C-alpha cells in the first residue's frame, strides 16, 4: 500500500494519545512515517514540541470527529490510523467507517461493547471489501486477555493436549490509576444501559461473537458470571482463597469469545471464559474482599446511571485527558495469569507481565506496537480483514513485538 504515512495518531492532544505518540517517537524505526492528528492545530503543535526531537518534522493533520469528509481525507493518507479519541460511542463512529472505506487499518482503545458491536455491524463488510483490518481494544483492554487465551490455544494445539475447557484470567498483581477516558466510557455505558435493548446486549455474554446483524443469542447463565466471586481452587489447584471479579470482565470476556468465534470456534466446544482478580490467599479475608469488590462494582455502575450520585462522582473521578504524573506512571505494573484445563485433562498457564501503569504507560506500548505491527509487518500477518480482535488480526506478530518491547509473555504446562 502506497500511502503518505505509515501511522497517524488521532487524538494526539489527549493524555494517552500524547503518551502513544511519545512511545512511537522513541521506539518506531527511524524511517517510519508518522503524523499527529486532531481538531486543533494549536494543541497539536504544542504536543509536538513536547515530544522527542525526531517528532519535530512530523506533519499535523486537522480532522474533527464530527466531519466525515475530513476523516475520509485523513484516512486516505495513511496505512494505519491509531485513535485514542473516546468515548468511542460518542466520537468514534465516523472514524471507523472512514478507515474501513479507505482500506486503512485501524486500532483503538475501546472498552465499550456497544461501540464494538457498531463496528461489527457497520464496518465489517466494508472492511472486508477494501482489505482493512479494523482492530478494537488494543490496550490493557483487551490485549492481555485476548493474547493470554490465544497463547493457551496455540500451546495446547502444539502439545496435542486437546481443546480449551474452563479458562480463567487472574489479575495477579496490579498497580495503576483508572484513566479519565475509561471513566468517561463507563459514564456513557451507564447511560446506554437505561435502554432495555441495550441492556440485553450488555448482558449477553456472546454480544460480540456474531457477524454483522447477527448477534449470537446466549443467556447470561451460559458463561461464568462477570460479577460473582470465584473459588480459586476451582480455577487451579495451585491457587487458594477467593478471587474477586475483574472490573473489566464484562468487556474483555466478550472480546475473547469473539476471537474464538472468528477462529471458527477453535478454542473448543467446552471453552468457557471468565476474568478475576487476586485479593489474597487467606480464605476468610479474601472471601470478604472479593464480596466487597462484587458489591462495589454493582453499586458503582448504578451510581453512574443515577443523576445525583453521578454528579458527585464526576467531581471525584478523573476527567478525560487527565492522568497521573510520570513518576506514578513509571511505578505501575501488571501481571495477568490465565489458566485452563484442556479436554484431555492437562493444565496450562499463560502469563503477561509489564512495567508501567497499565492504563497509561503499558497501554501506550500495546497500542503503539499494534499500530506498528499493522503498518510494518503486513507480510507476516494473517490474511484477514474486517472487524477483528488483537489475537486474530496480529496474534504471534504482536506477541513478539511486545516481548521485544520488554513485556514478559510466556506459556507452559502445569504439573
């Protein structure tokens, strides 16, 4: 593909957008053609001045998310558009259609089931026709979840160990702040959930598994609960205590199930997936903590949909474009471990570990490397187009890129 740019960072004036641009300025190969995009030339120029010296020559592209014509023109100039402009339900629909129509690969950071469903319904067929890869959720939501399960699938296949059965991600260790963009997305989802049809979509564990206009019908009870504490011993005999629900399970689990569906249900007929958090190995204390997380998650979502409490939360929670200082970002980390027992009774565990605040520094790495994989490694990627997931679109290529970027990513059999 002959385009003026390899990657355009759209939303570079936002907090995570600037972090992603900075990462690309530091780590992308010298000959990578990169531009910064957004709606304000003045703000874009200010961001460019704060970036490393090599970014001084990066062009600025002006495009408003409300202008389809400007977005069409922008997407026609680049191989990949990398967008951090959320909430995506509010600002992302025109851009994803523009990218699909232009045959431009696309990566974002969405954690919004309705937006990803929109992408499938409205952009999948267009992208298949133009050859575009539309890849949602290329940050902490949902790269560790998606690649962790994909690694288990590949390892079990290599070892002739059968297909995946009960599979559980455990957020084993985490230090970081909740981003203002994530909070704003939660606000939008809380508002959307007031609509009965949208509520049914959000509660459907297979909401993202079908193709355009074809949502797989599945009762919530057909998959593990996203909000119920879990006995750690049932996940794997090596664990103890009670595991709390992971606060992003209701999105990440849908992405992982979509990967399985796109791979023709290769994970296996017994594959069931859930996400949890480690809150201590002592039975009584961890049970109390897990219960508190479960109740608190429900109360928090309810509070966001109730106007008086939402106003209070709006004053307390971070705003879009806000984030922690560099010292705090550098002090963060995450470790996810994903466990499975295969159809032949063999146990495997994958792990992803990275330094840096998961929602900021680590996410900038995951998003930046996803964009570079699509732009620079096209001959190594699977021959797929349409609305995809990180594992299905980039799989092994992204895993190797993240390893070279300092992530520890591994998988092995448990005995």
